[in-house]
C-alpha cells in the first residue's frame, strides 16, 4: 500500500509539473502572439428564424501558434485571464471582429451585427476606469448599434454593482448586451430584473438531448417564455441537428446558432458562406 501511495504521489506531481510547464509555455507564446497581433477571429452565423436571414455573427478567438500549433480558447482564455493579458486580447479580438464585419456589411450591402465575448475578469480589471471599447468603435467608424457584448452569469453574481454600472455605460453608447450560456452553472434569476439585456442565449447543454429529454424541452420552453416576458430575444446555441432545430422552432425561439448551420468560419470562408446564404 505504501508503494502504491508513493507512485500515486509521483504520478500526481508529474502530472502537475506537466500542467504548469504547459501553462508557462502557453502564456509565453500568447504574450508574443498578442504583441504581434497574431490572434485571429472566426465568425459564426446567428440565424434569424423569422426572416431566414443571417444578420448577426459571433466572434470567436482563434490562435494557431507557430510552435504550439492550434490552441483552443478553453485553454488560452483562462491563461490570458491569469496573466493579465485578457484586456489586450479582448481589444485585439474586438478590433479584428469589427473590421471583418465592416467589410462583410459593405459586401452584403446591409449592416451586419457582431457579438464579442467578454469575460467577467475583463470588467473587473477595468475597475471603474474608462472602458476602451467605445473609443475603439469610434476610431474604426463602426456603428455601436451593430455591436453586442456577450457576458456570462458569473459577472453578475460576483460583482453585481460594478457590473451594473459597466453594462449600463455600454448600453448608453448604443451597444447591445447578451447574457451568454444561460442556465449553465449558478443561475440566480433575480439579476434579470436589474440588468437590461437585449438577448438571452440558452446554453447548449439544454439542447443536446432536447428530443429525448422531456425536462430539457420544458426548461427551454420556460426559459424562452420568461425571456420574452422580460422583453429579451432568445438565441438557442448548439443546434446540431434538424430535429433539434424543429424542437426549438416549435418553442418560439428568435435566433439559432450551431453546427447545423456551420461552425465558426475564417474571414475568407464566412465571406463565401454569406454570399451564398444571403445572395
Ligand atoms: P461560447 O461563448 O459559449 O461560444 C460557443 C462555443 O461553442 C464556441 O467554442 C463554438 O465554436 C462552439 N459551438 C458553436 N456551435 C456549436 C455546436 O453546434 N455544437 C458544439 N458542440 N459547439 C458549438 P470555442 O470557439 O471553442 O469557444 C469556447 C469558449 O471560449 C466560448 O464559449 C467563450 O466563452 C470563450 N471565448 C471564445 N472567444 C473568446 C473571446 O474573444 N474572448 C473571451 N473572453 N472569451 C472567448
Ligand atoms: Ca458566447
Ligand atoms: Ca455560449
Ligand atoms: Ca462559454
């Protein structure tokens, strides 16, 4: 038993060492990537089910490093948060997303909207300082009405007073707000009455089994009704099959997003996709 304990411990420390080394490596390369503006943005369409048109895109950070290869946001976003890089990362993603959307809007000859993800920590780090986002939008000549910020519930639960002020300022600039991953994690409903969200995004964990699981179906139905009663539009995320699409359409959601339409696409690919989709 003693030997087993020791080897388990050795296994654990090795594991931990590997993890720490990887984090240090990712942090080092990420800093270089941000300094050289090497992060890229993929855009995923959000379909308006009432018109059948795509007029909204979600910006998803992408990073293909020359040494590490493709690193995914679930790994590098936490590293950016821990190392103080998240603010610079957020602005770089915002800038590219806006420039892409401006180009796509002009090609499509209609104003497209774009959603940008912002982690709770980005708001916390601002800590009452002026939010650089409205200035960036103005510099780029982008209409703030075309911009939407997606935040998760953790922001609202951790720092409700600060969140309220920061979000209110963005709204005053004409920027829209979405509550992301709704229903995942904590879910305290009381904050909904304190914050003026335009859209509520239903987490994809409710959708994956919606055709077999009656509870999920009822939850999605209830969330959509509640959102509408609060004057919010609903976006259903993670729609992967036609059957899932039919289910959420029957429940009256406003927008859908997911692999059934397409995953996030590079700038070149989204250009072609939109040309075919909204001719
Ligand atoms: P999220 O904001 O919930 O974004 C949706 C994630 O689900 C994306 O993963 C997207 O590629 C994926 N997805 C979209 N449709 C489907 C589907 O039908 N099925 C499945 N299984 N997945 C789908 P991604 O791009 O890996 O991003 C993961 C998370 O990383 C995002 O979750 C978001 O929280 C964060 N993230 C991504 N880009 C940024 C960013 O620029 N800033 C910040 N702060 N966070 C970001
Ligand atoms: Ca999101
Ligand atoms: Ca989400
Ligand atoms: Ca998420």
